[in-house]
C-alpha cells in the first residue's frame, strides 16, 4: 500500500506538472502571437484561428478585418516559416512589412519563401510568373552623375542584350535635389531595357540591407543581379551572366565577380552578385537590425547564405566589373545648367553619417551566438515611381 501510494503521488505530481507546463506553454504561445498581432496590426482588428499542418506543426491564421481584406498563415516553430502581409496599401505606395521580431529562446519566425515570396494577393507584381530575363538591382544614393553614367553604359549594349534587362533603381533615401527620378526624367535617351525606379522616402542612415530587401521584394524576374552604383559592367560580363543558372534541381547558386579598381588592382567583390530571388529570401535576406549603422551587411548575409549546403557561392574570377570614381554633380552627365547648380548646392548641405563599425560588429557576434535573426522587413516608407 505504501508503495502504491507513492506511485499514486508521483503520478499525480507528474499530471500536475504536465497541466502547469501545458498551461504555461499555451499562455506563452498566446502571448507571443497576441504580441505579434498587437504590435504588427494595431490599427486593424484581427482574429486568430488555430489549425494544424499535415506534419503536425501548429499554425495561426491571421484574419485582418476592415480594409485589409487579406488572410494569411504564419507557421510557428524552430526554422519554420512565416508569411507577411501588407495592410492593404495600393501596390507601389508607401508601405511597410508588418511581421515583428520574435525570438523566444531559439524559436524564430523567418520569411516564407517560394517563387511567390512575401506577397499576399494574387494581383501583385511579385506574384506573377517570373520572366527569364535579369533584374539589375542598382542601389543609388546622392550621386546622380554616376547613376546616369550607369544608364548610359546599359544603353550602349546591343539591343538583344538590353531587351533581357530590367534596370531597377532603388534610391536609398537621397534628399530632394539628388533623387534619381529628378535626373532620369530630364536625361532620357533611347534605350531598349525596361526601367523601374523605387524611392525610399524615409531618411535612414546606412539602410543598405533595407534597400536590398526592397529590390528583391519588387523584382519580377527569377534572376536578380545586385549591383553597386560605382561598379560598371563590361558587355562581355553582362553577356556571360545572362547565360548562368541560379537554381537547379538540387541547389541555388549565387555568383560573385572580380572587381577591377581604378588602380588596376583586382579582387573579389564582397557584394555584387547574381542570384535567385527566392533563394535570397530563403536565406533570410538582409537583417535590418544592422541598418542605421555602418558595416557587416555583406558579412552577415553571406554567413546566412552559406548556412545551408544547398546554397552555393561561386566566385567568377574571370568575369570583371570595373570600379569607377565619379563626382556626383558632373556636367558631362548633367547637361542642364540649372539642374547642375541645384545638384551642387544640395550636395554641399549633405552630411554623411558615421562609419563606426563597432556596433554592428558586436551585433553580428551576438546574433551568431543566439541565432536570433530579425524577420522584420522594409522598415521604412517607399514609393514605386516608375
């Protein structure tokens, strides 16, 4: 009897612990998801519905009410996925992704990614069938002469090459007087490539990762060529990359290039790369916690890219890109005297932020240890201008 009594007490204790743990886990899960909804969709009432995936993963379906008119599913769990929605801005108007950071221990939310990455509705550009061309994602900040020089370079390619290109200019917060659209609109010339312009209107220092995320978000080709503004692409390099694959049955591939500096020195460029748009998001994209401070954007991105052996990084050292030094306000490219003067005057008032790398160095060290990478994207206002 004494033994059976002990067994009974042990069983009762285990059951009690189980109930407490279960209650606490449910409370934690409830708080976690309510926090996401409270912080992310505070302006819209929402309902949360439980359901289960075939493999047993718990899911939460967020149903946004009112004008949002969207329904989406978030998968919770270690290395599982989350899909993010807009709050119903018309396509191309200023908008912001709404999924927040969520790190409870090692459990994180990461972007849900397929060929239809980061989209909710079926009528948005990122949801259409992707073409076989290449989007050249060209990030611009306050150097209109270099931007025009790049566009002239692309326009010098043979017609059959140009017709395979979409030039996507992402203006990363240039101030009025140095913005892309003002100079491109007054400097158009005959070309055969497709041109798109996205303007980030939020003034945010060192928003390189955010600008890259925006480029990959609105690109509507499978292949995206991420290009720094000061890197000019020779015709033979462009012709070569148009033939490269970025995904096969087993692997995704990113191709990097050999940089030739004005001094003649060459070496691998850390950022310029051709890759698959979906694979970019599968790797996590750029963590925007690093934005606002200088450094380690490329380091943290490639670290996460290489974390999966199915994502390959190929350094194409026989294919060159040429670095150039270009003053922002150059009469060679800005031929209108009034526009040139406006460029010069605005440039004088521009204050560049600090290049202190130490905060981001510490941030990378911390994230490398705890694995808590941010999944909150496009933390700024932007507009698609062209």
